[in-house]
């Protein structure tokens, strides 16, 4: 499957040439900052299937954490495109809202970091939930 996506302003574009490895929903406090307060919807794809085709995202890593993830944003419009996690070196975590066709997501396989979930978060029924990170 070939999937395309990009940022809000269109200056950063990407292609995924393969299938999703996982479909998740993350309620961690960090994702709440990035999403404006909601859980973050993500798909994991093999690193070798993901390619930036236009523009260049700007990376950001927190300096106050021991082993932070790298979040990549459009330098122009600020869209959070993807995350690279040291714990998943062969996976790129793509934000569902940046897919040209977000309906491909279809819903999460699981929800992680539920101990950070807010009372107003509506967590999906019928999927596994993990208080912290889900280890494969």
C-alpha cells in the first residue's frame, strides 16, 4: 500500500510504502500538549517504508528528559508530523491527522498511557488499554 500525507500548509510531504505495524492512541501528558489536550492518534510504520518527499521537518527533543523522543514539525505551519522513539528505532510514528486519507486509520488497536488520561477523554471501547507504554 502507498500512503501519502503532509502538514497543514503543504510544505512538508511524505510517502509510506507499506502497511501500518500498529494503530494506537496515546494519552500521555506530552501528547496532550502536542494535540491541544486530546489523546494523540498514531500509526507506526517501518522506518524503511517512510520517506519525506518535500520540504524538511524541524526536529525537537526535550533536554530535561533522559531518553526523549524526537518530534518532527513543519517549520512553517507547526504541524506535528511524526515521532521517532529511541525505544522503537525501526519504526516511525506518524500522526493520523497528517495522512491525506485519515480514514485509513480505522481506529486504534490499543490505547497507551491511560494513567495520564483526563476525565474528558473518550477512550474507545473494545480495545486493550495500558496504563503506561505498551511493549510488543
